[in-house]
C-alpha cells in the first residue's frame, strides 16, 4: 500500500475519519491528500453554527501560486480634489490598477496521545475536534491578522472613534456606504460580541436585519472591529487541496515529545477594493 492516500470531495467521511482509517494501516508514515479545502468541510460546527472568516468571501480556485487581479485605490486628498462629483461620490476619485496575491500554506499541529493509537474512532474524533479546530483558528489568523491578512493590507482605512464601541462600529458601516458599497460583514473580538453587542439591547438584531454578518474571533483586538463589503471587495484564493500528515513540527511547537500530526490548506486574499474595508479602533 502506498504511504500517500487521496480523498475526493464527494467522500462523505469527515477528514478525521479518512485520516484515522489510513493511520490504522500506516502509522507514522501516514499522509492523506484531500482534493478540497478541509476547513470548508468542517463538520464539528454543524450543530452549533459559527461563521469563519473564510466564509465571508466569494472563492476563486487558481492553479498557479500567484494571481494578478484588478484593484482600485484611494488617491491623496490633493489629487482627488478636482475630480467631478468627487465630494458626492468618493468612489469617483479612486485610481484603477492591478495587484498580485499569492496562495500560501496555512497549517496547524497536534500530538496524538499514544493511548489512542489503536482506536480508529477516537483518532477520528481527535483529528476532527482538535486538529481541524486549530486549523480553522490558524485560517482565521492568516486571513485577518497574518502578514498577508486584511488588517495588514495597504489601503484598509484605520477609523478612530472617541465614543462608544457601538458608535465606532456604526461609523465604519456608514463610511462603507459613503463609498458606494454595503456593510456586508464585520469581524469582532468575542469580548465585544458578548459584552458590547449581545448585551446592548437590539444591536445584534439590528445588524442581522441589515444583513450584516458577524464573525467573532480573537484575531481582532478588543474594542476594534474590521468592517467591510467582503463579498464584493475581495476574493479568497485557494488551490482546492489539503493534506493531513504525520510529521516533524517546527521547534517550539510542543512542550514535550509525541507523535505529531499536521493539517495544511493553501489560501490567499485578492483584495480588489481595500477602500471598502474600515478598521474601527478606539482613539
């Protein structure tokens, strides 16, 4: 039997079940390749839905690691001052151009407890509920806070607010509309979600009625919110493949020795309109 196995998108088994079956036969040599992005088929959250950052974007499958795409940028104010109706329609002042984005690996690691080695069902659950959860967190981090994430994308506007958190979020929504777009979604920290949004009368209900999606993740600092027209302003680039394998983790990954397993996907962001994202923060 080959040390490398493949799982197709139509496979009804979870990623953990596919890996566990292979692990029972191959042990420390196990390497399973998937013909899809395994965080898209992330089953442990089906009974308690919670949006991930990747779900806010429309997706684009690419074959090459780098993709060129159209983009627009906001010019300096002195260059925009003479544009016809630029004061009424801010987007009339935007400059047209192109940009490049790359698909990069996003991965997470766990150590399988030795007591589980002979238990296929337990290994499957461990991979699904621990490794895939960590991979989803790593994906949130890469797309939001990572070096090539939205918060580090040139052209995303930092919007300082002096009043309440609600006022800051509403100001960001308004700025998006003033650019001719829609406040489609926002990424917030759980502490703000529970203490300033859920506990603030009908704020969550109002945002839901407005069609605004909310992702809660630690990858946005407390007191901040990343608000944007995610569906229009950016695309999630992906290679349509993943791997789960036994391997040697980077130094410092774990505090003790153990059999380590890595899950890896390949994604990137093509931000066509950074002008349609606002990072609300206390100022």
